[in-house]
């Protein structure tokens, strides 16, 4: 089970509960403030919203190098919610959301594991180059087969690196997939910023789209 979570409840009985699966690694930090704003907007529309801390992330006491994608999937699947449950996943969160028993899924800009891993490795290669060290994507891949690998401040286990390399969002039903800048979702890709940001307009359009999707699915 996840160790901590943030929950925001509506004034009355919830129409449904929205379980938010955040992006992975540093992208989670960059988007958290906007996701919390979206949770508040959802509560104003009658939904309960839950944002868990995955093991090894945010306030978790577990070391990230002791975690892999399989553990995250199991943790999410173990969360029990009374009433209808809608899964909302952002970016890499879509890699670990499919084992949850839910009434519907909503994904924003889902990302493949290999793409996330390449981004982390390229950041490491660039940082090493600035420090006068010669590394490459190939040398990092080789190192990751036998020992934890430090990538952009994240120490990833060999299991995590291997699983990321082949992970793709899995099919679920009913599913709505939306792209930032399209499908009515306004805003900028906060996960690409160097520092955490906040986008209230983006949070509002996320909440509105989720609420509309809930109605389409006959929930709430």
C-alpha cells in the first residue's frame, strides 16, 4: 500500500472518487501543484479526489532504488474505494494504472517507458559531460543491468530500468485519452519545465473534462 496520500472531499456525498496517478520521477514534482488545483476544482464539482504518494516518491520513506513498476502497479491495485472510481493518469502514470478496478480511465499525454528512460539518461549524459566525464546511453544501459543507476537525482534499480524499457500504457475500457493543447485541455507541458510550476487554467480544464467524461460514462 502507498504510505501517504492527499485527499480532497466535496461538501456532500461524492459523485465518484477520482484516483490521480501522477507522472513518474521528477515529472511528478513539476506537476503536483497543478494536480492539486485540479483536485480542488473536482471537489467543487462534487467529486472526491485522491492523490497517493507512490513508494519511493514524494513523502514516501521507501528508497526509490527498492521499487519497480510492478510494485507501483500492485500498490495502486490494493487501494480500496467505496463507490464509483475513475482513474486519472498523467504521463508515465499511465504505465501503472491498468490493474486498478475502476469504472473508467482518463489519461493525459500518456508516455511510454522507453521515452521516459531516454530522457533521464540523456540528462545524465549531459550532466556528466559538463563535469568532464565521458558517458553514453550505451554505457549507462550496461551499468544498469547490474547496479542501481543514478539518473537526474533518481536512483533506479536494474529491475526498474529493465521494466521501463519495455513498458507501454495498456488498453483499458472505457478510456478517454487527451493531449495537452488539444481536446479542450489548455496549458503548457509542466513536466518539461526545470522547476515545479502551476497552471490554474490547465487545472480547471482538466477538472471540467474529467467531469464531462464521468457523465458520458454514466457515473455520478
